[in-house]
């Protein structure tokens, strides 16, 4: 498998470190249900077929954190995004369609 780093170009999988599911959001520690939320966050994960967003670290290259979208059955990568840009887009307020 080869990953197209936005900074370094296409590189071998050997240069990257897999770091887990990119869609999981850390629970709020101040929530009244924080303990239950953290148990679910840590231990209750699904592994659905199809496309999956994952965090990867370019350890032997530019040291960028990336969000890689790939098919879990075929390993075909459909997109690679800089994780910082994904986080900023997720945190941006929703725009009014009107």
C-alpha cells in the first residue's frame, strides 16, 4: 500500500504509523456521564465494512498527521488529508444555507 502524503508525495506504507480511527471524538470529561462515555470511547468500537477514515503519522518523512480514507476490504485509498485541516473544518461553525 502507498500513501500520497500532501507534503512529500506518494510514499511506501513503511514510512507511516497507523494511529486508529479518525472518526472517534474524545468525550467531555466534565460531563455527568463522563465515566460511561470514556468506557464506550475506549472499548466499544465497531468495524463496519466499506470506507473508513484513519489517522496516520508520517514518521519517516515530514512528521505530518494525516486522515486517510480507505476501503477496509481492498485497502484502496480514496483521499489523504492533513489532520489539522480536517479538525479545523470539523470545528468551524455551520454556515446558514439561506
